[in-house]
């Protein structure tokens, strides 16, 4: 449902928020390395998020990416809308041009229900909610480390 760009953006923002809570700024190389994501692509995504006002950055010593507003105020939906737009929440699941409650495709009602639930989740969950889950140890944004040999 989400593009790779949005998936990477969400993981990066959560990583930034984790460090921002400790008053630390992080750079592109650190983010890309820790999340095992392509550095160049990550740079483009982060700069786009800065341009669109989702996160902030500062150059120079002590610089890096940070949140310029509380993580609780940044919803998952804001990130999805910023990167992908909301078209995925409107498109027909079978690719029909005209698909609606009055002219539904065979999957319309099932997909509509799924999309409404996802839209609700994305609207109601903030970056802080994701950070809180990571801080409890219940959830992760990095891959499982390989066992020591």
C-alpha cells in the first residue's frame, strides 16, 4: 500500500524523533547506515521532507536532521500525504476508472472497509506513538542483528 519512499520516510522520521528526544541531531549517513537504507535515496527523501516542512535540518558542526515540532503533532497520514498523496485511498482495487458505491467492482466494499481502517489508523497515530512503541522494546525500525559467531 505504501511506496518504498514513504516506508523509508516513516522509518527515518521515527529514527530522527528518537534522537530528537535526547536533543541530538542526526545526519543522512548515520540514518542510512543504522536503518540499512540507500544513502543517496535517503538524502533525497529527507531533503523533500525538510522542503515540505515535516522535519528540519541544520548544516555545519552539530547540524543534522531534527523535529521542529513535537513528534505527537506529526501524524503518519501527514507523512503519507506528503510523499505519496492520498490517491491510494481513493483508487479502485481492480484498476477501474469508475468504481463507487453505486458502480462497484467486485472488491469495492472489502477494499473500502480496509482503506477506511487504514486511513483512521494513519490519522490517529503519531510519530510519537511509534517512538513510544520502540522505547518499550515492543517494536523495531532496524533489522534484527545477525547472531554473533
